C-alpha cells in the first residue's frame, strides 16, 4: 500500500526544488531585516506621521494572510505597469510580510533593555549616536537572535505558499510529482520530511544561540 | 477598478466569510482542546507517551500547513481516510494548531508557582482536583495573551483551506476573480475583510486580557 521506492525516489527532485524554498525564505528574511529596521526606526521616531505609518504597516501586514498578500502583489504589479518575474514578486512579498514581524521583534528587544544603561551612557557624556551604535543596538541584536531564527523557521514554512504563484519550490515540485506518480501520500510525506530536516537544523541553531547568550 | 461585481457576488462572499469564521472558531476550539490534552499528557503521562507527543509536536511544527493538508486530503484516501473538504480542513486545522497550543499551555503550567501545587498536595487534594482547581485556573490566566495571539494566527491560516477546495472566503474570492477577471479588486476586498476581522479579534482579545488580569492583582 505505502510504496517505499516512490517515497525514496521523490527525495531527489524535491531536494533540488528545496533551493527555491531556501532562496525565497533566505532572501525574504534578508529583505525583512532591512525593511524591518526602517519600520522599527520609524515606529520609535519622534515624527508622528512616521509613527502612524509604521503602526499601520505592521497592523495591515500582520492582519492579512500571506497568501492574500502574495496574490495582491502578483496581480497589483501588472496593473501599475511593473513587469517582474514571479520569483521577484514572491521574494518581495515574503520580505515585506516578514518586515512587520521583525520590526516588532526589534522593538521588543530595544524595549527590554534596562533604561539605566542608556541613562548611564548619556551621563558619562556619550552622544545619542554613540549610545545607539555602542550600547543599544549590539545588545538588542544579540537578544533578538533566537526570535529571528524562529521567524526564519516560520518563513521556510510560509514559503510553501509561493507555490500558488508558480514557483517550483518543494511544495509545487511535490504537487507535480504527485500528479505524475499518482502517489500523493508518499510524495507529500517526503516533502514534509525535507521541511522537517531544514527546520530541525534551524531550531538547533536557535537553541545553540540561546544557550550561548544565556551564559 | 470596477466595483459593480460586488453587488452580484456579495451574497456568495458573505457565505464564504461565514464559513471562514466557522472554520476558524471550530478549528480554534478543537485545537485548543487537543493542545490542552497533549500538555496534560506530557505533564502526567508515562515517559514513552511523552516522547511520542514530543515527536508529534516537532513534526507538526516543522512542516508547512499546506503540506499537512495535502497529506491529509490527497494522501488520506489511500490509507482509507476519505473526508470531504470541510471536515478534512477542520481536522487539518485541529492537527496543525494543537502542538502550538500545547506549548502555550506547557509554559502556562510552568508559570504556576510550585509552592501552590505543593500546598495543595500538603492539604491532601487528589491530583485531579489540583489540576482542575489550582493548576488550570492559574495557568490559563497567564497563558491568555499567547492563546489570543495564536488564535489570531489561525484566522489567517484558514485561507490555506481554499487550496483543498473548502468554499470559504478565499475560495469564493478566487471564483469571483476567475469569472470576472477582476483579480485586483477581488484580492483587495479579501485583504480588507481579513484586516477588519483580525483587528476586531485582537481588540476583543486585549479587552479580555485587561478584564482577566484585573483579577490577578492582589487586593489587601
């Protein structure tokens, strides 16, 4: 009933497709880190307009499912005359979506720093720029590492959704494989195994970082 | 932009929205219940069962919901599990959500001061009474924000059910867009619907939190 050879055979093409999964989630988190930093800065800035914009950005992107955001970007870009490959649209959407969560992670990490530290730094005569680059950011970035790994794990799983805009990542490849072999159970279980392997590695990395920081 | 299509497709969209809310409510309730059972079994069950449940948690949390649904809906019939789209979707949501809820409950249990459990034991309360009257009430209050948070995440996971043909809002919107070719309008409507839904739920959740944490503050 369960065909072991089909199960094992699916690993080849699916591993090959995993490069798109890693590409979309890797570039997605990189873009998310950049935009997330900007949004976090806007959220913490003194300009009311920027603060409102950042709050709306976070609320919208966290309030709308990623699948809907993907289709929105995918269909919106041609309407406003921008013609990009599906892969670019997918990476941009995943990155924008991640930026909302990442900006909140950083805001939390910055908020968790004891106030006394910045006050002490100001008291011994450090300028605001120095306080940020030498006191706040190094600590906030280290503190947020486990949460960022967690976000990356979520992105690896979320990248299965970009299969709907036609990118040949693990999920799309397993749909094709299931359609040609007529053995969906074996193929999708193989896909699940690959995702699990990627995420267990990432989780181990997260635990390692957490452990190092606790020391 | 052409918004007239909304008049024609309005009732269909509302039906879909109703199903979305139903899937979310039932999925949340079922997966929360299953998560609680898992967390309790992990706390009190025999060691082999604990390992098994830990493996279940790791596997479900490590794989995408979409892939789980494919295994269940397209792979299920091969092992004799033949379900319609809606029950399959609900079962999928329940399985997907349960390990996250189990972890939330587990950290809730950890937040219960050990002294309270020991005190309950010392005055001779049987274990099931301790769970019901000491462990759960305290753990639930401290886990509430995380429970609300994950319920909100589940709202957004319901759109993935459209891919296995559950006729919820996303499915209806896609039907509307392929019949009218108005993809952008259709997806904008969808985004607005979800934004509203999620904002409403999180407002309600915040209210509930302030309501409940109110009881945590000790009064002289």
